[in-house]
């Protein structure tokens, strides 16, 4: 097997049947039928067939999926139109009415809404655990538990789930596991190496890497992906040809980008930890992170995601100071999303304010002074200088 940097350039090239070095964009909704009846039946019914109809498959989709499956150490992968399409399709491929799902208290906001509001409409119950407490997973298991849904590091509080523990526990009990690996990327972490069955990503983030597409991916066994593909046919969440091509292009530089981002984030976190205006820095690469040792055990790098809690005498002052910093930053853009080449920053309590109750935000570690930072590939000296100048405007 090649090294990951080589796979990112060459894996899946068998699907490029043209003579072009860069695969073409197959900007077509449908394909000419093969000449024989049996061949047409095969094209119309085979999972992920690349030359029948766009919703079924696409040559570049096949190439990109093979690369992503290789990156996650899985047999197969399925591309979707968004990260939420990947999450919802993967979950609904596993559970049915009457089943029970174990989830974490902290998840990506849209995933949390899906778990809380959508699944119960289908007669699927969900209970929530503290992902930092292994026993909470064991205690949450019921006779009808069919799925444990994970996210590590979690969004936005960067809590770590013990993947090896949950993977082993679930297999002992015959429970399927799904892990959202968006924050880590397969460069830093492969949940499948710890026994996790299915891995999902918002490919909009690190995998695409340039904030110019929306996409998702599901990685798993061939059987699991074929089931998910059949669900996706009904849901209609196929990834468009041009976005597929952009995703493949972005993946070529994934290893380089993530390693630079890892390095920048660690240096920025270390600097922020020394600043009087910062009450705490949450970054799994710092020894001060309460799960630093677990992160080291299951991650090769600590990602570009970190949070700071701005200091203040109370939450109103924390909120005011956080907003002042947001307004004065020049390089860090106040924008949703993460994982791109550019550095971003958001105020989670504002972004999630109307989606979650105060109690839900508190359980997820979100307060008015919290800022979530996605570090890009800019020069680290410029990133530090940007925060330094922004801090000077906090004078209350």
C-alpha cells in the first residue's frame, strides 16, 4: 500500500478512462444505455454504477469515493450533497421504528436537531451520554439499542470520545457505531482503526478544504455503503458533478494542508494560553486539555479547531469582550464553517442560540464568552499578530 500522500494523488485513477491527467467533469444527468438488455439491467440496478444516471453514480464520484474509502481504511464510500445528508442517510440506513440510539450530549448543531427532532418522528428513541465518561455509554445500552452515534473531537467543545472503548463495547453487544470524523480528518484520526463501523464527514470542511463546495461522505463496508446508497436514491441527496470534481481536487492537498493547520493551531493555542484576556484555551493538543492523553493515543495530530473562553467578571462582560474581539480581527473572518485554508472564528452561543435551549448549551460547554476558531494555513506570525491587535480594543 502506498503512503497517504501518494494515495491522495493516484487512488481511484482506474475510473478515469479518458487520456487526461486531470479527470474531466461529467456534466451530464444521464448516459447512453449499453447495447444489451442484461447490461442495461446491470447498469440500472447495480449500486453506485458510474454510467447510468447522476443520482445513481458518476465516474468522478466513483474515483473520489474510492480515495476516501482508502483514506478511512474502509471498503467503500458514498458521496452526498452535504455533510447532513451523509449523517442522516447513514443513521437511517441503520435504524428503524422501535430502535434506540445512544448519542453524545455534544454534537454538531444540525446533527443534534436531527437526533432530537427528526428521529422521534419515526418512532426511534435517543438517549444522551457524556462522551468523556466511558461508563455512561455502557449504562445507556438498552435491549433495543441498535446504534451508538459519535463525534470526536466534538463541535464546539472539543471533547474526546474513547473510540477503542466504544468500538469494543458496541461489538460485544452487536450494536452498530457511526462516528463523525469531520473535525479530525483521516489525516489525524481513523475511527475504523478503533473498531468503529461507519465513518461520516462533512466534506465541505477539511476534505474539500477551500470553502467552495458542500458535500458529505459515508465510509464503511461494501454492504453498509450499498444499503446507504439505496436510501440515498430515495432521499435524493446525490452530490452534483462539479462539486464532486472540486472535492477530488481539494483532496489532492489534504495531507499538506492539515499538517500546516495542525502546526499553526498548536502554536496559536500555546500563545493564547498565556494571554490575560483568555480565561481558558480548549485544544486537545495542549497538556491543559483534560483528555490530552486520550487524544494523543488515538490522534496523529490535533486539528485546526480550538476554542477560547474570553475572561470577564460575568457573562454579559464576557459577551461584550468576545464581540469586540470578533469585530476587530482582520485575518480571522467571522463566518460559519471550518476546515478551509482561511482562518475563521464564530461565537457559538449566537450561532446556535435559537436552535438549543440554555440548558442544552450549558451541557455542551457553550457560554457567552466562548469563541470557536478554525485555524487556516496563513503564516503563524500573522495569525498571532491579528489576535494581539484585536485584544488591544478590549478596554472595558
